[in-house]
């Protein structure tokens, strides 16, 4: 008689899918949360945010523009479907974080924030890389303009 002493192993492909999905949603939650909260703070022009931006050399009105795009980007990352819109949101988040890193490094102001910005850049790239197929743009290289070639048999 055959008895089981342990649970059967979960096939590797299902474990990797589960970890991939968990990694995607954790990274996406962090990025969208930071974009949404940061966008609200920017639009509200909180004094400490305004001080950082002006010390970095940007005009105060830049906060409203940047904050609006951050909130729209956070929404785009969470909305189902619309993969092209998500690509733009990922690009915007990546440019925002890397631009902030460069701004901090070139001015020498707020260098303690660079570590957080590097982590947010990495999380943005991780979220983009782990996104499920339903959230990817599908690039079909075949031209849909002409009918498929026949096999030559009639």
C-alpha cells in the first residue's frame, strides 16, 4: 500500500506564475501609491515639497503639472486593459524618478532622497517587466493589409 508522507509538489510553472503575479502587484502597488500620494502633495503644493522643488531650481507651477501627470499615471497603471496607455505611464514614472535623481545629484541638495528614488526606479522597472500578458502591448509583425500567402495547392 502506497501512502503519502508529504503533499505533492506544486508544479514549478504554477509556483513561478504565483510569484510573478505577487511581485508584479507588490511593485505596482508601491509605484502607484507613490505616484498618487506624490501627485496629491505636488498639486497641494505642501510647503516641504515646494521647498525641495524650488531648491532644485524648478518653478513652483511645475508642481501642479507634475502632480497632475503623476495622478493620471497612477490611474493608468491600475485601469484594466489599455496596454499602450500603461506603456506611457511606465515611461512617465521612469522619467520622473530618473529626472529627480539627476536633479538631486547635480544640485547636491537632498542627497538623502536619492536612495528612495533609485528604489522607486527599480520598482517601476520591475512592475513593467513582470506585467501579465493582458497588460502588455501586442506587437504583431505580420502585415494585416494583404491576405496570407497560399500554399500553392489548388
